[in-house]
C-alpha cells in the first residue's frame, strides 16, 4: 500500500522541469595578443642580431682578404730583393740607405679587370753589420681605412740563393 500511495502522490504533483546543467563553453586554446606580440618582438631582435652578425662577418672577411693580398704583394717584393745577387757595394746593396718606391694595387672589382685599392710600397735597404737590412712596407688606402703591412729580412752572402 505504501507503494501505491507514493505513486499516487507523484502523480498529484507534476515533476519539476529539469534544467540541463552545462558548463560554460571553454575558450578556444591559443595565444593571447600579448603573447604573440612578445614572441614577435623576440623574433625581431633575433633577426636583427643575426643579420648584424652576417654583415660583420662579411666585412671582416673582405678586410682579411685585402690584408692577405697586401701581405702577398709585400712578400713578393721582399723575395725579389732577396733574389738579387749580393755583391756590395753594387746596386741595390750600397754603402748608404737606399729607398725604392713602387705603386701597387690590391682587391679587384667584380669584373676582375680593375684594381680598387691603390697603394704605395717602400723598400728600404740599409747596411748593417751582418749585411743589409731590407724592410718592405706596403700602405694601401681602403674605403674602411688605411692598411699597412711591413716585412723585414737581412740579406748577406749567406742568404738563400747566393753563391
């Protein structure tokens, strides 16, 4: 009986409307505007640093190439003097200091037909107790500043290539 009375009571009172509970919709996963701006700023700083490094390496590479070319020209002139027969007081190994000045150039243009960096080479042949001190100095005027290379050697009857 109890069961019937319960059922009867349920029928007397209509069931309360059921409200469906749904959680609030979640925001789409993604980045906020602030996060995107910070990431863009960091990427910009990284790109500026990378390009700055590339330009610096390019400049250093060109400077090193010019320095190597200047050193090769100065060394060639020094070897030219060393190859001369050592018989003082005959030229170029005299009793007093002798200066020989030559013009030279380094660093060809893109076509490979004209030199871009003119320079001046000064060869000093000075008598010393053990023979003659030969100093060759090359000075080249680059757009980024002056480049100077200097080499020295002593030439006497014992130098290589002498009889």
